[in-house]
C-alpha cells in the first residue's frame, strides 16, 4: 500500500511499508510487542499523545525515499489516534516525536547508530537503544538526551523502585532491566507496566477469585426447603 500526495505539480507516492520484517528474531519481536503494548496502554487516555509502532516516518514531502521506521515512538500535541487514522507519519504535518526506542541487534547496530543523527535533526528529545540479547551494547539499555543539536548519554541512576536504570522525563516512566527484559516502571503509580502475559494472568486470577467468592456465598446461603 502507499499514500499519494501532490508536490510541485508531480505525484509523490509514499509507501506504507518498507517490506522488511518487524523484528530480527522471535525474541526481538516479543520484547518489542511487550513494550509497545505497555506504552500504548499507558497513554491510552492521553488525547494529546500518539504512539507509533514500526511506522514509516517521512521528513521530506518531496522525497519518499527519505524515511525511518522507529520501533516505537511517542509524539505529543498532534491529533489523537481517534481523531486521525495514520498509515504513515509525516513530519511536515505532525509534531516531531519526543521519544524513540529502538530494539536493536548486532545486525542492525550500524543502522541504529546512523539513525541518531536523523533523530537529532528531527528534534527527538530522547532516544533509547535496547539490545535484548546483549550482543553488543554494554549495558544493554542506553539512553540519550538531545542537547545543542546532538545527543549526550544519560547516566544510570537508582530509580524509585530501587533498581538501577534510566528515566524518561518525556514519558514520565523509568526504564530498567529485569534480567535481559526491559521493564517500564510508573513512579507515580509505583508499579511496573504490565505486559500482555501479565495482564492475562491478572484477569485469570481475578476471575478465579470471583468464582471462588460466588461459590462461598452460595455455600453459606440457607437451602430452600420448598416452602
């Protein structure tokens, strides 16, 4: 699929896909989908927030070959997802992302490093790189803040949950490694954001608890004697 625009009396076609796989391996896909779920759920009630996942982002209305595909990005101040359905993200029409997260690997390291310069030009305030396998990043989670047109490394610190990690001021969330898994912690609610598996487990436990409570109430009720 593609999106067609007119620029300087010529038709410009913007593809909605670059034909590449969403993630390098099943592990990378699992980590990416978990993080996308957490961030999307966290901002679900924020009308001023838009979360993009593996979406082509274009920065030149005349050049369809100039695009990047951030694994996850968050932008503030544009139309909400309910107000505008998007297949691509056009930076000449939308606010620049404030946050970008790349789930990186040894095979994509050069590309992900090159993206930093483009993200800086876009004005992306925070850029995070996460290497699920720890193949080349040490530590496996690294964050960068935009400063004077370039990026400076974030310093790891002790977070509100007592773990070592990084803070995203733009998202209001803390990022930390639970073993090899990247977790997101909400310091206001004082809890980790739940992954899809954890959400299903919570729902199943709540349903079981409700069933047991109903059974207890039924057992405690006096039996009808037919009168």
